C-alpha cells in the first residue's frame, strides 16, 4: 500500500493512524484523518520536517560513493529545514514567487498554451492520437519557473530527466543497481546547479546577496527544480485525465456554470500529485489516541485527508465548489506550507481554461501510468483521440 497509496480503493475504510512497514523493514506511522494530518503539520516542534527529503530506500555505499564523487550535498534548506535559517531562505524564495510576479506570467503562459492547444486540436481533428502529457503539460511549469527565478540554461529534457531521477532515488522502492544509476544522474546535474549557484542571477543571486552559503543556494535550486516544476506538470496531467472522465464538469466549464478555480481546487483535493509527505516525531507524543515514540517516521496521507468525510460533503465525487472542497491539504500546512501554491494554481487555471475544450468527446487511448513511489504520482503519458 505504502508505494501505491493513490491506488487504494476509493472509500475503503482505513484506520486514523496505523503502522505500515516498508520494503526494507522500516515502520512508518501512516496518518489519514484530515484533523490529525493538520495537527501534525501545524506543530513543527513536536513533528519536525527533518526527514522530508530522506531516501526512503537507504542508499548503499556504492550509490553514496557516486554522489560523493559529484560532491553532492543536500543541507537543510527549505522543506527539510527545521533550523533558524528556514524563515529567511523561505522569504527570499517566496519573494521570487510573489503573487504579483506570478500574475505577470499569465498572459505569456496563456499565449503558449493556446498555441499548443490549437495544434493539438488540429491533430485530433485529423484523427491522430495526442499525448497531453508530452505535448502539453510536461514542460510548461519548468518554462514558467525558469522565467520567474532565472534558472540555468539547461535543456528542458535534461532537467526533466534529472528531476524524475531525483523523485525516484529519494522516494521509490529500489534495488542497489538502480540506486547507483540514479545517483550518477542526480549527482551529475547537481554539478550543473553548483556552477550556476556560484554565478547565476535571479533567485541564486538574491540568496548569495543575503549571505547564504553555496550549499544552501544549490539546495534551494535543487528543491525548486524537483518539487517546483515536476509536481505541477504531474498535476496538470492527472487533472486533465480526471476531467476527461467528468463530462458534466466539462459541460459546466463550457457554459460557464462551473468556475475554473473550483475545478482546480477539486482537482487538487482528488488528484494531488504529492500523495504523502513525511515528518519525524521529535519527542514521545500521542496522536489521536495512538502513542508516537520519538524518532517515528510519520507518513501523512495528504490524498486521503482530502477525502475525509468529516470535511467534504461527497468525498469521492468531483463536484467543483462543494462544501469542504478547498480544505484539502495538497500543499501541506503550517511553517513549511508550499510557497508555490499561487503559481501552481495559476498554471492549472490557464491549462483548464484553454485545454478543457479539447477533452470534449475524446476517447482515452492510454491513461497515465504511475510507478511505485511513496510520495509522487509521476504519470508517464496521457494519450487521447477523438471518438
Ligand atoms: C500542484 C503543485 C504542487 C503541490 C501539490 C505542492 C505540494 C507541496 C507540499 C505538500 C509541500 C510540503 C508542505 C509541508 O511540509 O507542509 C510543498 C513544499 C514546498 N513547495 Fe510545493 N507543491 C506544488 C508546486 C510547487 C511549485 C510550483 C513550487 C515553486 C516553484 C513549489 C515550491 C515549494 C517549496 C519551496 C516548498 C518548501 C516550503 C518550505 O519548506 O518552507 N511547490 N509543496
């Protein structure tokens, strides 16, 4: 269950808090109820974020050597930083992703998506099958992020490959040979980031100006490139796939009876790209009547919390605007809550507005396939054709 939690049967009962053991024998405490997930996220003293980026399959010495050979380091920077430096680093990243800066990207993104949608519509009209992941969603978030934070001038394909390798290396069940191969990929790109962190403009320059160490600049860029763009392209793909199976929502969007923003929120609630997120207990605690010894790894099942019947009227149904729809925890909560939420929502709103009409009357040729992963969905394709 742990690595395919998103595939767990809709509506199937699940305890509020339960111990689950992973493939290498490590016990994790899985937390499902909305109130308990929020309780943990809201208390960074009792439940620290230190393990957020720990490899769920411990790395063998061979893979660690490969990473060391690339001088790979991931110091506490953003998501895994419970130290005093977190607020200052977060605030510089938040400035780069300020809602006004995000809004300024909207016209450019809209034009780009419109152009792609026109091309895809022509292909569909001609009877061809199109992949809405590869041909629409995959690189959009990276292109926007590059404009916002001035990323290194690396080819889009190389960044996507590195980001997916990192999500696999840190969050998938793996064998040692695969870990070594992934470590080589991740380590190599880390070198690219190190060079850029030392000389690049935009966010890198702001962090350097504020006196942050080179490792911190690399750590921030690493996290943004992995979580800041890959999550959103996954979400866009999952949302489009979900909408293809929701004809009444598509009709509502067309007639204007359904608001795009409500569709995005219901999508985040039911199809979050990050299904779980981790915390570690800093001391012996009690959670919902369960004892949580210090050092316990907590797996917060964000996707399940979004379907908690205590919060949402019709938990398993895609009903934009329903009671509780916006109370999902897809972006986490508390001191580490996602700082890219405004950006992700803007991108999703543009894609739904422009691309939803493409989905009218299509047949799904190939639904997204997602590999085993504790946290990320990582859909690989979404192919449709007309009729
Ligand atoms: C649909 C897309 C996205 C989802 C579902 C998502 C979800 C999350 C989650 C669950 C966390 C952990 C929150 C916690 O520990 O309470 C997080 C943290 C973070 N996210 Fe996102 N995210 C998305 C997009 C983005 C984007 C577009 C960016 C930036 C370009 C971004 C940047 C960050 C950063 C910097 C953090 C760490 C914040 C901190 O520790 O202070 N995310 N995100």
